[in-house]
């Protein structure tokens, strides 16, 4: 799962890493803005993730094909990863950490001295403010107050509070097991500057094709990660390590490169984007492709939540890559949708991070409320109660924790920046 990348702070509000400045020295470039359809897709993905966990805990992730496909609703994690890759890369793909990317008449590029470092520092602060407050509240509540969180030791506390649980054995604790994907996503956030800086030498407004090939190459290499003979400590799962999922993020990064063709000086490049957008509007083709990848993964197996061989993991990762790209791609490139932009979907999209955070804790509460045992069926009743409990918790998390904390930390860090800024003298 991904956390919601705050589109209210999107590049069109002055933080676009590759928007040009007007005037004789710079050429104007593409300015991406807020896409409401993607906000709606957050809601779809968060509810899909609830679906896979309810299917598992009610015993409906094995058996008939529809049950096996429900078990593969964990591919909605790929949707979140692809969405994060798209939104963050479109903002920071020029390698300046949110600082305006410039091209001068002499062909040189870059920002002001020191702007890249300060831009990336601001990026990290924003990610921390968006992710950590609500996450820490969840961890404390689950480990202290809920029966599912009983038995946590010091390592459980430390690894979960620091989002490093995928790197240590026996750190996926009850009520928090789903947070392995957030740990993976945070690793992507941390490493994003490395990818942006590595590709900075390739003009982000003229050499998108080469940049896409580089990202595809890294994706292919990432598929072989699990075969590397690395000295993992006993109990650490190589199949939940961040590099193994780079392709899912790269799918979104590639979509961001395609989207940026709108600002290309080449008529041919803009024509290619127009063709891609026409294809993206063939919604049922893409939905069919997503369903086909889901069916294929369920058919190839294995069923349920079991330990995979490396080849089984590779097949599943490939199917997840296709699923994430097929769900995000059409609405990233051609973002028209009455359904996804409906006020209800927009609200659920805003709350999607909280939905993701709290749904496993609420699922653990749903069983005793209904008086049913885990793995004993009742999928519809358990689903309805889990959703009914989770959405209010997510709304409260957004209103009471996420937004107030983000705004307060933003003010604090802005004041610190002004205080520490050097005073110029003449």
C-alpha cells in the first residue's frame, strides 16, 4: 500500500521539478496538475486490499476460481505502488527535489547553487509529515489496546515504529502485518532522489524515450533480485524486500515520462502522446487486461497465502506489474471519469491512507462482533462490518491526525527554514 501522495501540494502550485520559467532565458515546459480520477482510484485500491484480507481470514482465498481471484486482490498493492511512482516521479523526475528545472540558451541545465539539496530535504520532510503521524498512532493503538496486538516485544515496537519490519525476522505483528507494503513504499520514497539524480543528465523534456528505456532496464533487473545469494538473516523473507517490487513503482514512473510528452517541442512526441491517450480511453480493454492478469495469477497459483518459490514469485510479480499499469495507466494519461470524480469517491480517496492503515485492526474486531470464527466463512458479513468500522476510523484519522499534523509540521519547518536562512548584507 501506498500512502496518499498529497496532490493538493502538487507541482502546479509551484513545486514542479520540470516546469520551465517564462522569460528570455528559459523555455516553458509542461506543468502537470491535480488529477481527481486518481484520487478516486485510491478508494478503489484501498477497498480492494480490504477484499484480499477478508478473503484470506474467512477462508475464501482458496477453492473456486472466484475465491482464488479474491486472494489475488493483493495486486491492489501494485496499484498503490504504481500510483505513487507516477505522482512522485512527475513531480521530481528532473532530479532537483522539487526545484524548477531550467534549460538556458547555451544548453546548460540546473537550478541555483544548493537548491537541489534543499529541495530534496523539503521532499523528505513532506513525506514524513504525510506518513508518520497517523502511522504511529495506529501502531501504538494496536500494540497497546487491541487483543490482536498482544505479545509485542521490544523488536516489534522498534521495527514497526521505524517502518523497517521487512528487514528483520518476526516483525510482522498481528493487526500490523499488512504494513510490510508501507515499509517497501517508504524505501522507494527514500531512494527516489537516487533515481532522479542518476537520470538528471538525460533532458527530462527531450529524452523521455531514453529515460523510459533506463527505467525498463532497471525493472527487468529487479525481477532477478530474489535469485541473488544474499546473506539474509534467518526468518527474513526475500520476497518482501523493496528491490523485488521496483517494477511496480517503475510502471508509474514510465507513465509520468509518457505524460510529460505534452511539453515536448517535438510534434512527433506530442502526437505519440495523443495516440496513447486515445488508446487509454478504451477503458474496457484495460479493465479486461487487469482482470486477465488477475485470473492468470489465480490460475497459475499457488492458492492462498503460502511461501512461494522464486519462479512463482516472478510470475506473480509480472502479473501484478500488468495489473497496476492497466488500472493506473488509462486514468493517468486520460483522466476523465464521472464515477471516480464523484464526491463520495473523492472523499474515500482522501481517507484511503487511513483505510489502509486501520482495516486489519478493524477486521480483527469484526469477527468477535459477529460471533464468527476466523477462517470459518461469512465473507459478506465480515466484509460489510470491516468496511463499516474502517471508513469512520479513516475519516477520523484524516481529520484529527493526518491533516492537522501535516499542516502543523509544515508551519514548523517553514519557520525553521526562515530562521536558518542567511541574512544578506550589502
